[in-house]
C-alpha cells in the first residue's frame, strides 16, 4: 500500500510472509539494540497489559516501528513552552539569579528578528544548555546555568541528563518562577507559533534548541529517559495506519 497522509509524509507498507526471510530478520535484530525514541508510555502500558494475561496468547507480541538510525538518522525537533501569567521581563530578571541572561538587541516581532535570536540560541547551545525567553519584541538569551544548583535539585540524575536544556527548565527555572504544569503549554517545532501565543506583558515563550541524536544516546546509555517532552522525533508513521487484531 502506498499513501500520503495529511501531514505530507509518504508511507509504503508491505507484508513479509516468507518464513525464511522472517528468520533472517529475526536473527539480524537479535544482535542489535533498540532505543525507544517515542512511545515510552505506550510501551510501558503494553507491558502492564501483557503481565495481566494468563498463559500464552497473541498479546505476547507487540507492534513496533523500527528505524535503522545509521542509515536514516531521525529528525529531532524542539518542543517549546508558553508560560501563562509570567511576563518575559519578570522571567528574565528572576532567571538572572541562576544563569547568565542577555537581552538580545533589535526591535519588533517579525520573523527576521526571531531568526536572529534563534541563531544566537543555536550558537550558545553548542557550548552548554541554553534557552530563549521571548514575547512580542522582547528576547532574552539564557545560558551558563548554575549546574551545582541543578545537581542539588536533581541529584539522582547524570551529568549528561542535567546538561539538557529542558532539564534546566523543568528543575531549575520553573520552580524558581513558581510555574506549575497547569500554566505550561507545549508548541511542537514552530518557534514563531510559540512566540505568537505569548501575550505581550503577560506570558513568556520559552524557545528550546532541538536535541542532538548523540545527546539522546548519551542519556539512554545510562538507562535514563530524556526529560518529558524534550524532543519531537520524526518522521512518524500515521497513528492507526497499522492495526493488529487480537482475535
């Protein structure tokens, strides 16, 4: 079957019914490791459901979508935040207690201004965790956070995990700002949409740089999960494109 789904992703599906080919694939996969890039909670739910069953059955096997990351490195997109009820200047002033804060030059809220700011974010993120605080026409670059303070806030986590920008946001900045999950909105990939959603003087858009694949592997190698909603993997198969009947 060939189809293009509404998000513009082309899908081509076929079944492999030859038992010899199936055996070859199984033997090859037995020598490899798989990193769950997306779907940790779905997999955990499947494991719990399977554990409730009595005796063997079709639930002994679950569906998975495997990608050869050497041949096709996954696309990692950022997941931005919009913080409700916290103005960007207040956020920047408070953040200066735990990180370096730079007010970025320029005026206006056009796409060119945001692009310049995100380029500064990308440059800063190459040397350590960094985030961009933004609202209409007001941009602040956060970098060089207090890693000792973050280690105190998340002592059970590894240094590579604490070096992720969303770890800094979740465990250092949000508690400092007094922001709970009910005041945080997520915006996948589109930094301009996040900034547009932040009301001037009332809200703050937190623009995060996308993670690198090696950052994810470094965390996974230690048996850890990246912070919740820290990256958006793609391309993804369309939900419901493949269904497995247990009848």
